C-alpha cells in the first residue's frame, strides 16, 4: 500500500529540517508520495524535488496559504501547483510581507506578560526571516521552559485569549483558492478540526470554499483526533469534496505526527490523488 503524505513543512517556513533532510526522512519512513506545503512559500520545492527524484519518491509541489475567514485564521493547502505561476507568486509575496509587523506585535504582548527577548528568540529559530511565525515563537517559549514542548505552548500562549495572540488579516478565502487554481493546483482545507468553529460555521466555510472552486478537505491529519476522522469524512461526503491525508509534520521534537505516521483515509471517500 502506498504511504501518501500531503502536508509537511521545511525550514523554508516553520519546519525544522532543510528540504533535502525532510525528503530523506520521509523516504526512510516509507513515504512514497510527499507534498511539501510550506507556509506562504514555495522556495524549497526545487531542492526537495531534486532529492525526491534521486530517491525514487514522487514529490508533489505544494503550499499552505494563510487565510482570514470571518475573523478566523484558516489554512488552505494547494496541491499540484505550478511554482512558476505569476498570480501565485504575487499572492504569496503579499502574504509574506505582513508577517514581520505581526511578529513585532506578538513580541510586545509577550513582553507585557513578563517574557522578554521573544522576538530575537523567535528569529533564532527562523531559517527564513521573511516567514517568521507563531511556531518560531513557540519553539523559543518551549526552549525557555514556559511549556513542555511546542504543542503545549499553544495551550497557554499565542492563541485567542492567551498572551501573544495577535489577530491578523491574511489572504481572503477566494484569493487563496484563486491563486491555487491559477497555478493548476487543487485547493484543500487544511486540518479543519483545529479551527474554533461551530457546526454551522464549519458548513459555511466549506460551502464558501466549494463555491470559490475548492476541491478537497483534510480528513486524516496529525492535528485531528481519531474521532474527528469520521466527522470530517462525513463532511467530505456531504459536500462532495475529495479527501486528503497529511501529517502536518514540522520537526522530530515538535510533538506532532511523524511523516507518513498517520492512519489511512476512511472507506468510502474519493482521495484527492485519485487521478494522479
């Protein structure tokens, strides 16, 4: 059986491993098809593709775009994109350009909560300074002992109602899906179980996503509990969306799922890769 992992991150965004290391780790863990989906960035795809070719692994060009939907930050993964697409490149550049100001506001909030030097600390963990984000702050906070690990940080900091949370206006849902489609890719709602949305709001998100041309939803992901697999499988069936599977791997010590280390899709779904 193929082991397909369509969501992971390299050091070009907020992952720990360089693109080549990431691909080698995936291959060693039995992944046969891998999508590299860095946040708002496609710079690592060429390096990853070269190594994947050497190892006989299929590398899917991907990206994960930050979106603001009804004041909630959601993520949309693009799979099978053309990295040379002008609309995609311009859109991602605009999203990246807003990250530095947000990082400064996060640092100010953490300073007010009694945590000094967080901006410098976050930058120390960001291989790409243009892509500094919450995960880099989380690694700094875990390193300094404010939480057990990166996953635990997000229970105490950097989320709504906690120190370090800064609301931000990212791309619109329509723009993100449009950029992905213009690049020849399929748009996927990433880890829907992470969003603080009620049932009606989730259905609203999926309806707008589908109307914009979105194609799929992540059903099995390292961010979901096992009981959520069935929940989002039912939504995929109900909306006629394709189903995706991805670890959302960021690094070996970040407390999340390993590359390829997640269950298969539930029965009765059409995989996003069905016609690849």
